[in-house]
């Protein structure tokens, strides 16, 4: 289909995108100024002429997809999507987000990029506790949306933030009371993967990999001279933490979240492929026992947990351990501890799609002609008005102990409400404590 240029005028300036006659796309819009790699984001200039006709995947920017006819005061719901990728990779230009399908259905999709690796997540001198530049980038993008989205036809009072994996971490962190500014109404955290230890215990490795003290005034000029050197340093650093995510917001403290409606999900078999080296062999249980010591299994709970894992997945004990240690324990922690309304979902395999990490992206975004069905139908109704469609979790810190969750196949079939699907892992992992 032929495209033509289209323009929107908003406080940011005159933004030139493309239109196919039904959908308008605005690629790689600068939402902030990045004065240096390790500095917080600064407000973007206003009143600029912005060429948003071409994706720039490696730039820290945002993209917007909107219906062709959307105009100010149309008050369309807005979905802000934060990509995953271990804080190491990923882009705001990820085509899996399927923005045109959302636009044709009257939903504006905003895809946000943020700084990765050391520039995004390494705490340096002068950083306040709990502050990370990647999170600050996404917060700056949300502020940009508040100032400008009405010109695209969006409703700044009906914004939903959603993220997967590392993006889910950011979505949860933005819900913290010390971060939340009311710039979104609800959130989705799909398969969050938080680190088990913070940078206080890993600073030595970062200093050794970089070869210098972690001082902003030293790191900024060195990064400007050679970003490639920092990429190599990060690769050396991450090899120290092959059983964990190397960088990420820490510590997860669900009780410190604001009362933001939050849906938290996991796939049932998140990291089964990572356990394939041992699963199905006679060594699976001994490997899981040895690996568990490095993945946070609590002393005195190892045998109980591995017994439960063996009963649930006899052929995937190691894969189950990795999935639970890396992801599903955090889903349970959030559902149990968040003070606001929380809904939990467990996504299981469908006939043609295993329930591995990130396998939910295509059905949630309605890829391959599945828009408006299954997981996508649920997501769009939640974005429009907060309708979840199943009972809240009602975990341990709130009234009631129902622990209700939705279990549904990735293709949307077989949906049923179940009780406490992650209860078998609760308490099996050592609590995450503040590092001094």
C-alpha cells in the first residue's frame, strides 16, 4: 500500500510521519535530551520540526502508531509499550508490537526505547537509591506523552503502561510510590525478571570490567570517546552472573508500590530451553540441586521444592528451577505483596506454541491475523477501560486470601480460574534483602 507524509502539530513541534490512508506512523521521535551517557535525561526541546518518517532502531526514542482520522479530543486509549531484553538489547522499533492493528481498532500505541547496559542500569556516584537511568528515560517518555498525545487523538488520562521481561521490571518500578506521578492509569507486567542481588555486591565486577571508578564525571567522557569499549566491558561483567540477570532494579519491594491496578503474568515454562542440557537425563535432579545453591533456593527447602518441581514437570526439573528462580518467584512476590488491586495470569502452552519466555508477545499483540481474539482481546479491553475479566488475586497482604489466577493457553483457549498456581514455590527462595 502506498504511503504519504502526514503531520501532527503538538507542543513538541511539527512531527512528520507517514500514512497509508488508514494508519499513521511516527517513527523514532526524540522525547528527551541525553546530554551524556551517564546523565539523567533532560527535557526535549519544544517547537521543533521533527522528521519521524524513518525508524532509527538504535536511538533512544519513541514511536507512535495512531488511526489516520484521530484528532484532538477524540480521547482514544493509549498503550505505552516498554520492550524487554535483559537491559542489554531491544528497541522501540520492534515490529512485534503490531501498532497498525491497534490503530485500526482505535488504540494508540506508543513504543518506548531506553538506555541499555551500563548507561541504562549501572548506578554511579550521585545516583539516588532506587533511581536508574533506564527507568528515568521511560518516565521522561511518559511525561512527553502527557504533553503531546492529545494531538494524535489520545487521552492522556487513559494511559496503560505494559512491559515484558526487563520492560516489565520498568513497568513495576514506575508503579513505586517514589516514582509514580499519575501519568498512567494501570499497568501490565509480563514475565518480570528481577536480579537476586544488587549492585552493592557486584560493584567490584563492574569496576574491574570498566577499569575505573564508577564516577559520572569520569565515565561520561570515556564513553563519549569509545562506546565500544563499554560494550566489551559489559560483556565481561555479565559473564560473572550467568545464573541471574546481571543488571536490573533492586530490590523488588512490592509493598512500596502505589495502588495502581496491575496485571502480572508469567508463562508456565519460561526458561525450559535453558534447562535442556540436563533435563531428560539421569543427572537432572543432581544438577538442579547444585544449580539451586546459586539461584537462591533457601536452605532447608531444597528437597521440598525439587520434589514439587519433579511432580509438576518430571522431565523439566532444571527448566522449572530456572523459570521459577529467574521469573515466576517475582510474579508471586508482586501478587502477594502489592497493596493495590492485582490480577495474576499463568499462560500455558497451546497446541502449536510452547509457553516459553516471550512466547506471549505474538498472541498478546495479535500477530498473524489473531488481533481481537484470545490474549489480544483481553489486552485491548484492559487498555480501554481496565476490565480484567477474572477475579483479583487477593494475596497475603490484602483482605482475603483467595489467590485466584487465570490459567489460559497462549491461543486463548481453555481459560479457567485456578487457586494459587505459584504456591508451590512460595518461600522456596531466600528473601531478597537490602544491601548495605
